[in-house]
C-alpha cells in the first residue's frame, strides 16, 4: 500500500520542476541560501519520494556508469528502470539508493537517516537527473560562470583554475549585473533562442540565482598576463566542460548536436584576462 506523503518541497532549476515528498523524517537546511531562490509552486517534471530506514538491495542487469572514483555515485540498469547508488565521501559506504523510472521522471530515494540536509539530498542526484532531462529537452549543463547584464546573458566557460570565481568577484561589484552561477550553468533552447540559467551549485564565489537571460556571447576563459581575445571557440573546447549523459547513447548524440548548433548561432571566443577588475572593462568593450 502506498502511503500518503505528509510534506512536499518543490524546486525549479533551469526551468525543470522537481518535487520531493516525504514522511516520517525531516529536511534540515530549509533556509539554505543556495536553494531558497529555487523554491517553487509550479508544475514538476521530476517527482521523488523519500524513504528513511535500511537501504534496500535491488538486483541489476549491468552497471552503466561508474562515477565512484571521480565522484560518489554509480548508475545501474535494472530491467527497464535505473538504480543510482550514492556513497558517503568520507566512509565510501552507501548512504542513498535511488530507484528511477525509465524516463527519470519519478522514483524512490532511500536514505539511512531520519533527517536529511537539503544540499546533501540534492547533490549529486539532482545534477544527474537534470543532465539526463536536458539531453532529452535540448539543453546542456556546463562548467562556467553565467551573468545577466541588463537581461543579456554572457557565459564564461572553463575548468578548475581558469578564473570563473575570480571574474564572479569582479562582477559582484558591477551595477546592473546578476550572477547566475560561478560553476554550474545551464543553456537551453526555447523558441529558436538560447537562454542561460543559473543553478544552486556554486563555485568559490558562492553565487547562485534562479534567473535566466537570453544568451548573447560565450567566452572560453583562462588567466593571462594581458587581456586578449585570441581565437574562435570550438566544440573541442566545449566538450571537456560538459556534464554528459555517458549512459545514454541517444542522449549523447542529442547533446553533441545541440552543442554544434549552439556554437553556430552564438558568438564564441577564447578570452585571456588579467586578475584585475580592468578585465571587466575590456570584456564590456568586446
């Protein structure tokens, strides 16, 4: 018999609604600053049910992706459904098990504790779900800083140490600029336009926003002795920065096609910049 859940929390990330229902437990960090801006009352595309107690053992057919070494999770296929096992980063033991429907639109999440932190519940589970859904709905999640300046979106893409958080600190002081995120940003296509979205998963600058902006420019960034624009960005620059659905061949193909179209439609340059606020002035001139 299915029990009626007593409580529900809804989030909306990059236009995708996520519902979390539970009973017999409590979520702490309700007021966590990274998630407050994403709380929603709208429609949902993903519906999760939380269960507390012993972690079940589900039979599986094969492992689809092993992210335990670089991250803390593994993905399995069980008949037509999916299993995600999430591990504690300190003990490396399972602390969550998720059983998801074939389209990732709903599922059950099992946790050991009678209470759970909202950030610990959402990562990496919500990132996995978001990446999978974006691959179906014409979008990508990528390592980058996203800003909205007077409604116009600029994406600064780069890996660790390339200067995303440095630029974010400079832009925090600029009037009329809203920082969407300085680490995880989403790009989606809507009515033949590309839009830049923030996420609740920041970098060192701790900047997040649920807003979106029409994407106007993309820069692949790196630190440099002087400010310069030095070449056109390519798919080879973008690919290593993507969060990819490696477990889904169709999703991978759709993601790469999206990226090719994105780089054709949106101006994309490589940017070297100095660690000084004058870099913001140089970018504005571009």
